[in-house]
């Protein structure tokens, strides 16, 4: 990987010389070497020299230097991803005896083996059959890269793979390097900032790229790899034991909470686009598999069911049947699968000869599979045909299960208007039109295509009943089938959740729907606003308690509960390694089902590359399966009881400390001054506004994403750690806390995540940002808590520095930090100029130049730190 980084850095240097001359290259090098020296020797003189270089550039040169460092981070990120893929492929090529990866509990195969030891074969198989992993992609604006930049990086990834395969010094290596130079030049010359915000439809099409390039073909390979590990040589020759356990959800085009640009028309279009993509994918897959089934009828005779399928088609479309028969003489299975490809194409076009739904296609595929088995062609039946079955089971004809989300107050306002009996507003008419859109989607693509309706800021059971009341206003008795999902976000709402749920399930609409689904209920937990509400420590503890209470209530009520985790990519929004978080959940809060939001940069980081996507899905599914094992549940419940007093002390102390900061007079405008929060709102990241209102006088009106994003940009990362030091200090007993860190999964996950967050902070740079606010009291509060938290985290994790227990991650952060520092110095320069400038007419030249430099640096820091909101 170091070799790759060195090579890519050299190629970037060559591009900079060619595009901007030796002077540009030398200016970049001056700042790079100065920030490395400042990072390594920690002296104030070295830091001031680096800051002076950043200040010395003309505004045009600073712009170019910021772009150069941003390009460098894109290349470093590419090299790191490439290395992860390289390692995963090496592991996949190892025999189980050499690496024992197949039995590691961070794989489904290993987790299943562990489960069999604990609960026996039958119960383990039952739990495997019920396994469900349900990521929900959202359009929350946290991906700072333009799509054009992402596409360029993807092309570079392919060239790096070609370079790996080429002989050293040969013509292919030379060709790969030449093409990489061309692509890096493209990356350099591509405007790094979007000219305008994407529309919701643009966001839908962006997410579709992940399905087309990765997920559609990768997910069946995940199932196959697990089946291979579980069954060895039997895999591919008999019925697989692995169910199609992945379901993909989407809020893109459905999430209208605070986004006026997501309309009912957009929701309809989002569903249509997703359906078109999956039907095209199925058509291609059926055509490809069909062409390989060149199995003669003499050796592989068709079943009567397959023969009947062909005869029905031939009677309906004799001309097409004659053409297929001429191309595939005496190859009945091939002909029938090619007919299926044609029927899927007809479904996409909306023609009469298309399928009524995915169930019809599945029945025909299973008929072909049974026919092949009966004829002895088992490897064809459980090979390519099985992959097709898995794809249809996973994606249907809808691809993503589109979910609608709206704020409870919008519903209340709409109902008040409707029940007043007068004219209704445009907003209320739009609320009603959403239910009509859901009904249309369900009619065209089935219940799985749309039907979950998430209610933001659920504070009473009536907030949930309001959804059904509005649906009846919209369509009367023809209202769509709805799974209404409460979203509990604030600290108070999390505490009230069990009582609200107990009342909601008595409503007739809930009872009817639960009876139809086997008493299933879904509940969403918000990580972002709860963290902004009471601080990260108290929020984590409150989320655990809420899950524990909800899970206990569901179990006592005979309800099959799915908890939906509204996590972001950054640590202040519930981010961090998902598998360790799953294993730290309360007993019965997982039970083989894990659903979470995936957004922004996280979507592409986890699902944009096939090998990484396979590993991520396998790892999360393994933790989901293992979380309900007796040993894991016993460990988490025992630790929760053992350290309940510790938790109570940490909760009270951390909240008091957090409130001392955020409830201080003038905190909100101070926060907007010492971070680029206002400017982040100018980045064309997504269609959704950054604030719920126009004022920054109140944190309540600020969304969680810019709250986290802004602290990250200021190199403080406050949203991920503030209050933990005080919480641990309040407990005070280091021996007890060290024991808790070893034995209590919740604390260990929290401390490890904070260690990662703190490693990406920089106190010297943070001081520069905090100085912009002219509030020594608040700046001192932040810096004191930073120092206290750092001391306690180092003591609990062992060693002399942060991440000492994770040396690979520590080294990666250390290698990146000086380069991030360079961008931070350029950002600080722009921020100071903007903060100190007299009021100028909007769009004036000087202001616009500084603003552009700041936004360029924001994009670069996001790339360097690899997380945003």
C-alpha cells in the first residue's frame, strides 16, 4: 500500500507540474513538509511556520494548493480501499486450514458454527432461516465528493488493479501508468465543488449506481460464499441452506421530513427508476444464464411443468416462439429461461405479456430448477438458476423498499386543516397525495415496494394514529397497506417509547396489520438528535436503556420486534464499526434482525466495491446472528446489571457537563462563529436544507448533520466525545473502569469509538478555531474536556497514546493528519477573512473568493478524515 501511495503521489506531482508549473508543485511541497514537521516536533515555532506559509499564498494559489491536497486524499483513500480489497482476496484464496477464516465468528459461517455449539443444529438452522440484514440508503447530505470525482476514482481503481497484474517494467505496466496519469489529470481538472444542489431525482440516480455496479450481482455471491463455507462440496449441487437474508431499503425520494423538494411526484418517480433498474438487471441476468443452458433434451429432459410453460408462450406468441426454437433447437430449458427474459422486458415496458409480479417469475424459476434437478443437472439448478432466484427474492421487481418519512407536526397541522372543514393548504394537499402515491406503487409493484411510513419526532401514540387518519382522508377505504414506524429521537421520547408503543398496538389499524404479518412491529431509534439533545455519552446510555425496555415489552407481548437504527457515518451520529455495536445491544433487541440507515459517504465506502461490500454484509450479518446467542446475551445482560451504578453516574455527569456548554448564553451563535457551520450550508451536498428554520439562535432548529460536520471540520469532533472525560472522572475508580472496559461491551464500544474520534482531533488547530469566537469561557470548557477525555481514554485502552491498542488504525491516522492540517490551515485563513470582513454586498468578489477557498478546504478535510456528518 505504501508503494501504491508513493506511486500515486508521484503521478499527482507530475500532473501538478504539467498543469500549474514547477512553482505550484514547490508551493504544495513547502506546505506539505512544513505541516509534517509541525506534526512531528509539536513546537509552536514549527506550527507557526506552517501557518505562515498558508497565509503567504495569493487567494488563487491557496485555491490551487487546497485542490492539490484534496486530490491527494482521494488517491490515498483509493490506495487504502485497494489494499483492503487485496487483503480480502488473499484471505478468500486461502484454504480454511491456513487462515481459519471460515470459522472466525466475524463471518456468518463462523457465527453459525458457534451458534450450533450453543443451541444445537435445529435451533441454529431456525435462526439462520430468520436472519435479516436491512440497510436503508438515505440521501442525507454527507457525501462531499461530486459524482464526477467518484467516477474518476473508480476508473483509477480499475487501472490500479491492471497495474498490479502487469509485469514489472513491461508494456502493460507502462500503459497502466500512462492511463493513470491521464485520469489523475482529469481528477485535477474536474471542478471539485458542485455548481448546484442535486435534485431528489439526481440523488435517486446516484444511489442506483451502487446497485448497478455492485449490489445487484454482489449480494447473491455473498449468499453463495456463505453456503460454500457451511456446506463445502455440497454447495452448488443441492438446495442451499442460506436464505436470501438481505433487504435493501431507501429513503431517497421518500424522505420528506424538512425537504420540500421531495414531493409525491418525486416518490413515484423514485420507485419507477428503481424498478426500471432491477428489471433491466434481471433481464440481462436471465438472458445470460439462459444462453448457458445449452442442455439437450435427450440428456436433460424437461418436466411437464417446464413443457407447459413453453407451450403457453408458444400459443401466445408463435412468431417469437418459432424464432427461439430455431436458435435453441432441442434445448427446452434454455428456451424457457430466454422467454422469461423477454417477459421481464415486457414487464418493464408495461406490456400485457409481462409478469403480474415477482412471485410469478419466482414460481417459473423454481419450476425450471425442479426440472433440472429431476433430469440430473443439479449443478445448473443450484448454480446460475439459484443465483437468479436469490436476486428475485432479494430485490423483487422494486429493487429498494421505498420508505416515506414525515414529521409528526406536519401530520397534526394537515389534520387540523382537514377537520376544520375549510380550504386546505398546498402542503396538506401534498400530504394527502403521498398516500395516493404509495397506493399506486403498491398496486404496480407489490406491498414490498412501498408501505413503511416513518413518523419523525413521535411523541405520543396519537402521532402514529394520525397517519392512518390521513390515509383515510386521502383514499377512504382504498387506503394503502401501511406499516407505521415510530421514530424516537430525543432523550425524552426515548424514555417514553415503551408507553407510547403499548398504546399504539391497541389501535385497530395496528392490530389488523400485526395480525397479517405474524405480530411484527418495527421501531426506529434516532442517534443524531438524541446525541445533540443530551450529549454523546448520555445518548448512548439512553439508547441502550430504551432498547432494553422496548425489547422486554415486545417479548412479554409476543411481538416480533425489529429495531431500526438511525445511524450516521460519523461517531456523533451513531457511527463506528457496526458489528461491534450490534454485539453490544441488549438481549432480544436484535434477535437475528438488524436494520440501519446508510448514508452519504458511507454508502460508497461500504457498498461501492464488490469485495468490500461482500465482507461488510458478511460481517454485519454474522454479528446479527451471533448477538442472540446465549453467551453474548448473558454477557451483555450481566454487564448491564453489574455496571448499572457506573452508567447512572456517567449519565448524570456527562449531561451536566454537556448542558454547561450548549445551554450557555450565546452558545448557538458562538458555535456558528467558531466552525464553518454556516458555510457548510452553502455546499451543494444534497437536496435537503441544512436547517429546519432560518435562525442559528437555537440548536433545536439545526439539523444533526451540520452539527457533527461543523465540529469535524474544526478538528474538534466535539459531537463524538464531549462529556466522556467528565463522566469517567465522576466514577473515578480506575480499577473498576478498567474492569468495565474489559467486560461491558457498551462501554468498550463507546470508549473505542471516542479514541478514534479523538485521534482525528488536533488541539493546536482546534484552538485557532475556538479563538474566532472571543469567548474564552466556552473555549476553555471545550479544551479542558478534551484533555480530560483524552487522559481517561488512554488510561483505559492502555499504552501511552490514543489507538495504541489498534496500531494499524493509529498509523493510518498519523500518516494522514499532517496533510489534513495543511487543509485546515487554509480553511482557517479563509474563515478568519470571512469573520473579520466588514459587511459586504452578497456575491462581492473578495467574499466569494474566500468562500470558495473555504468550501474547497471543507471538501478536502472531509476526504482526509473520511467522515463528515
